[in-house]
C-alpha cells in the first residue's frame, strides 16, 4: 500500500485490480478490513467488513465521495475513489490506474 500525504491529511492507496469482482483484505487502523467490489450495469458497488463484522453493503462508488460516512459503524476511517484523469465515477476497467481507492484513518462524517 502506498501513501499520499499533505500537512492536513494522509491517504493510503488500496491496491486494486481491473476485474469486475474482487475481494481483498487489508490491515487498516489496527483492524482487518475486507473490501469487496462488484461491477453492475448501474455502477461499481462496495461491501465492507471489519474483523468479520459486516459494516455496509451495496454502497455505490462515486468519484471523490466518502463511502462509509458514519462513525457509528465502528470503522476508524473512510474510503473514497478518485479519478486521476477527471471526475468520472469508477468502473472496473481502469481500477488501480485511473480509478484509485484511498483510505483515510480517523475520517468519518
């Protein structure tokens, strides 16, 4: 995992493959977080688990939009996709290159 940081924030880059369905486990904020992505005709969707507890399902992935947005779920941070070439919502064909998934610890709406 690589890091993108500035004085006001640190974002961790979550490595993704350009496949329509994927499941990965990453250690974030002292927890094991499982990220599942699925491409459907209506967009790319995310499911999250933390230490085997499902936190959210079927979250539509949009460019520069925080995906969890709820401290009450217990995740000590949040995820966002960023389009490196514009402001399009992500699709699987360019995951990991054009569309990148970032995690920011301590960030929830």
